[in-house]
C-alpha cells in the first residue's frame, strides 16, 4: 500500500510539472503570436503617428520575443513632416515611399516590456539608434523645423502648448528608460540668422544611468547623465568657407523636461574635453578682434608692425576643455576657454554667452600678449622713462601696468556683442592716458631734464 501511495504521489507531481511547463509554453506561444500579430509595420507606424506629429516610414521590421523583453529592429527608418497619409491614417504598407525626409536612420532597435505588451501597451525600456542623419534649421525666432515633428498631433495647432516633445503625453516612452544609445550619427544644422552651417559628424551619445521620469512629480525628477562625443565642423553659407573643427568628448548632465509643463526643455551642464586636432580659422568674430587691436591709437609703446602676423589657424591651449551650461537656447561659459592666436593667447572669459535663437552673443575676452611681446612693451616703457628719477619712473610704470598688464604680461580686454557673423567690438580696458602721464611727469621736472624728456616723448 505504501509503495502504491508513493507511486501515486510521484505521478501527481509529474502531472503538475507537466501542466506548469505546458502553461509556460502556452504563455510563450501566446505572447509570440500576440507580438507577431500586433507588432507589424502598420501597427507601429499607427502608434508612432498617433504620438508624434510626423510621417513615419520604415524598411524592414524584425521582432524577437525570446527574452523578458520584445526586441524590435527597424531598418531604413525615415521621418518627414506630417502629410495627408498620416492624417488620414493610411496603412503604412499602402502608402507611396517618401521622397523627402528630415531624419534618416540606418537601424532603430527598441526593447519593450512583454508584460505590458499583453495589454497592448508599448512601454519602452531601451532605444538604440544607428547611423542617423538629421537636417535641422534654427530659425530667427528661436524655433527649429524639427520640433514640430516630435510634438503631439493634438497640440500642433495649440500655441499655448507649443511644438515640442512633452513628457506628460509620452509617459510610456520616458517613464523608465534603461538604455539609450545614439551611434555614429550626423547632424546638419543651418543657423538662419547668421547663415552659419554646422556639421556634427560621428556623434555618439550614451545614457550613463537609468532614466526615470515620474510624470506626476516632475519637480523632483532625477538629472539625466549622458556620455557624448562628436566632431563639429563650422562653415559659412553653402560651405564656401571652413571655419574650423572641434572634437569633443565628455559628459552632459541635467534635467530634460520643464517641471511645470512637461515640455522638453533641457537645462544641462556640459564638461567636454577638446581633441588635440581641434582648430578654428578666421571666424568673423576673430577677424574683428584682430582689426580692433591694430586700430587702437593710444598705444605709443607698442610696435604694431610686430602684431600683424595673426595666423590663419588658431588652436586651443591651457586645459583644452569646454565647460558650459545650456538652457532655453542659451550657452553660458562656466570656465575660460583659451585659443593660441600667434603671439597672443585669447581667453574667452567665464560668463560669456550666446543664444541659438538669433545667434546673438556677449563674449568677454582677455587678450594676453606672448612673453616676447610683453618684453618688447617692457623695453619700450623703460626707454620712455629711463631719464626719470627712480620714484617718477616707478609711478609711471605702475600706472601703465595697472591698466594694461596681467601679472608680467601685457593684456587687453575686449567685449563683442550682436550677431556672431557681424559682431560689434568694444575695448573694455582703460588705456593709459599718455598725455596726462606726460604732463604729470613734466610738471615734476625742471630745466634741461624737462627739455630732454619732451624730445623723448614726442
């Protein structure tokens, strides 16, 4: 009897085990069938165009569900301004191919929760974008022609809500993003107000920490952290002139959404190393500074013929890093940025800023002469004051060096404002009043010594 009971017990366990395995298999089959049934080009395009104000197109779609998440791999993705096919809800596979797009993506991989898929929700966990190409125009009013494409279709005509991505209406995308990668992208940007063209190549962005956004508590949102690398080239209109290249690599950290509206409104801090191959050429603002330096009249102790050899190419020095903040279309420099311009070091000072809205800027510069030029100025000053008594000479040199020296180097400060393509230049430094210095010194002298100094200072 005991042996029979033991056999019956084993049989029941086998039945339970088989039932569990059968149920698990049935669940996998159900999820697979659900995924392959709903996750089609037609369904995904419908969902995307319901969320975003654009026309969406993809080439191939592959769906994998043999993991806790479903993986969607889309190739040859194109995004264009919304058209009648998107507005009418025409099925993706019944539309003609796009002949124009603002965004092209080689591969787009998205991972979504299988559990949420059972309820036909698309809870995005991971996004990987490979070989994207984006064309963007920054308009004179501060807007751009890409933002309307990522706004909600419901809000596109509502001026109060604006044309931008909103966390509140796209909670399924931003609620909990574990991974995000942008690999080898290219951005082509035209700044309408200045006609400056910016080409960002080999752009790579990686989410460093999981991004969690509680749309019910945006005020306490955790800052996002991204790794960033890119090669930035700058050109004049139609790329007639190349203004230089800057390679950047580092971190970006900050808040992505406005806590009151939910709109995409980055408030971030950038700490980026500048590649050794980075350089700038004769940007209009640098040319204007060179002209302003040579145009200063009240510098009799400087041989201007030795200042004319500004190079064609400027390189970054002293730290080679970019530390700035970005918020509401404005970049603000949080640490000096130094360029080597031949015999000078040009320091862009902390507090300088420019806005992408209209290309306006306020740049503060310290122009430091090389040791060689500073010694030349020292020699000229000593020659001008060599006949003075020691006390008078010391006073004269002290006044000059207080106004136009930084330590042991001759230095001038400038400010540029207005458009970067045609800036206004202002000399900030107070120049020594040579006439007043002459008069003060001459009044303290008599006879032949006074006459000799007059001849020297003419």
